[in-house]
């Protein structure tokens, strides 16, 4: 009886083993994903091409870059020598880009796991793979793997150039990121001008406007007649800046310009330049999803979702985060995600680095333009506001307004420059000047001029007297301070609702007249009221009492 049962058990286990082996053989030889995709590819080929097509493992090997990618086993149309099936996302040929995938492979730009042959593993959507593929909708972020785009202007300047490009009818003759190149009615021929999608990468004639104007006046050039609009010098410069931003990666330069215009470098370093309050973002595009906490992130556990939710509500995703919620639109969040994914660095041999990366990492060329507006946007706007009217974020003390006429009329250029150069030690305002800071003296001057412009060019009213002239009763001033000032500026001048007054850089650069006029007139648009006239909650201070307040504030100054 036992012998019969053993025989049956042996038979069943043998049949199960055979079935397992058979299913493994079927899966290995017929059901593998890449084989099914290649068979569907072969069916779509013309008969004469189908005969020469072989279902086989395909790969791109580039020893000099240490790349071995099998992505083309599924994306067959992107393999060298394959024609591609139009209209199919998986089987079609690679979009027209500067780099041939056959020369550099796939994962250099796209990320993912190149040697895998199953889609989930190849795309890096598995728990153990630290470098998942860049999301398909943000594929151009892969350019940041090697490139470091330099001298990126402010978002406002880019938008000005784009608007001029559109209004000046340039798309009638030129293509740009897949748009344009259709001649106006009645004109002969196809696209007359070159595709400008990569004008910033390959260069363009700096004298293009003059030549266009000259051609438009030639009687024989019918296609040019009336095609060139009159442009001011500033308009021409804005168009040049816009064309220089077209590097063949749609949206990437705009995303970087947005990052700068929001003032993110106030707190974050990128490439060694920026503030220290937030984490260094130089390689944030290589975040390992396995090390992120998704407890408060809805949807799929992807880096893309994590970053997007962090932009929406930083304190929810990272409890205790000092980053404020900036009220960004979904379009802005998508653009910032694109830029974040571009912040990655390949370990390719230096001989293959592009010129912009070499200039940035070996010669110190910078990623942002050096004009005052761009520098202010990149390093100041997050705290002081794009318009200089200050910022207030939930749960944080307000940041001071610096673009108002009342402030600029009593703040000298020297005072502004010292503040930018030396910062506010102990506060969130870092020292931006040289040595050690990112700004040269000429760039600090440019920021000062931009701040003046925010106040509609309000000039400094002047201060012909000595910097220290007030002699008053500081003991009486202390009582007045406790009664009128300590609630906002702190009992010891450490700051709160109002800025810190017990700060050596501030005290050394502010004149007595500056302090006197600030107390007397207040700050428009802030909670700082003028004490020369009373309010519903406080009585007016006499001129002598205001001088006593200044005398007390001066007791905090360390004598040099």
C-alpha cells in the first residue's frame, strides 16, 4: 500500500516538475516580453523587410562610456539599422535629437537599468534599483546628466523674448521646438529660415537683425517683404537671450529660469553656489526612492510624486521643514520637477564632458546670468518678494520689504550694498559678497540698482550729517523700547514679527538718521507704523523720545 502511494506521489511530482520545466521553456522561448514585442514589430514590417528581421536580443554596447543597454530589445525601432514603425510609441524610431542613441546608449540620458529585459526592471520600477528611469514626460531632463546650461536669464526676460518671437511673426519662416515654419499666404516654397530649436547650442549670427532688415528691403526678395518688424535695441537683446536659451531641450531652460526667479538659491546650493538653510540640490535628480519617506505622499511611490507633493506642501512631506509653502501652480510644479530631474551628474570620463560642464566645473562659469534682475530673483526674491514688498509665509516671521519708497528714500546705496555683502549674521540672510560669497562688487551694484528700480527709481534722500550724532537718555529709551518695540523686535532686539535690531552688521551700517526716520515714519505695507503720529493702540512719540529710542538701540552696538 505504501509502495503504491509512493509511486503515485513520485508520478505527480514528476509531472509537476515536467510542467514547471515546460512552462519555463515556453516563457523563455515564446512569452518573454521583448520577444512578444519583436514579433509584433515584425508583423508590422513590409514583407520584404520582414524576411530579414530576426527575433533576438539586441543591445547597444559603448565600452568607452562603460554602457551596456538592452533597451532596444523592446524599443526595436531605436536600434541601429532598424527603421521603426511610425505611430507606435514603443516601436517607433527615437525622436530627432543631437546625440545618436547608437553612440551613447540609452541609460546615460534616461536612467534605468540597462541590462534588464523586462520593462519594470529596465525602467527601474523595482524596489532595489536606486536610479529609476526619468519619467517619460520629463525625458529632456536627462540632458542635465552631462550638460550644465550657463548664464540662464530670469523668467521675465525669457518670457519677454518668447513674446517678441511670437509677435514678430518669426514662426512664419522658422521652426521652434516643433512649431512654425509655415509660410504666410501667397509666399512660395517651404520653410525659408533654419530651425532655431538648437540655436543656443550651435550658435547664430549676432548681426541677424540688420541682415533681416536689409533683405526685407530688396525688391527681388518677395518672401521677405513686410516680414521684418521694427525692433528696439532692448527688444533685439531680449530676442538674442531667448534664442540663446534654445538648446534642443524644450522647457528645460525655462524650468531652470523659474527655479532662479523663485529665489530658490536663497536656501539651496546648486553646483556649490547658494544658501545653506536647505539641502544641497546638485544631485537631487538622482534621489533613491528606496530612501524616501512616502507616508504623506499620495499616489504611487515615485520620486516624481514625492517632489511634486513636496513643492505643494513641504512641511507635510518633511515634518519640521523650513521650506515655506509657496502657493505654486501645477504648471510651475511640473516645470520645477523637470529641473529637479535634470540635476544629476554622470560619472562619464571627463574627456566626454560637453563644453558647458567643463566651463562650470573647471573654470567656475555660472549657471545664472549676472544682471541685477536675475541675481535678485535667484537669491533674494523668495524672502523679499519678486516686487520687493516682502514675504509672509505661514508659521514664519515676515521677511522685510525693501522695495518701498519710504525705505529706499532713507537707505543709501552703501547701506544696501553692505547688507547684501555681509548679510545679517545669526539670521537667515547670508553674506553674499566676496570673499567666499558668489557676488562680485559689480554684481552687488547691479542688485542695488535693481532694488532701486523696484521702488520706481526712488533716490536716496541724502544724509549730510555725521553717521552718529544722537546724544540722548538711553535708560529712558529702554523703557520706551519695552513699551513700544519689544513685541515685534524682541525684548533683546533678536527679532520676531519685525527684523532683528541687535545685529552688528545692521547697527554698523545704519546711520542715526536712518533709525530715526524709520521709527518716525514707519514702513508702508508692513506692521511697522510711524511713531511720530499716534494710532488707535499707541500714542505718538515726541522727537526727543524717538532720539532716546535710537540711543538705546545703539547700546547693543559693539564698539570697534
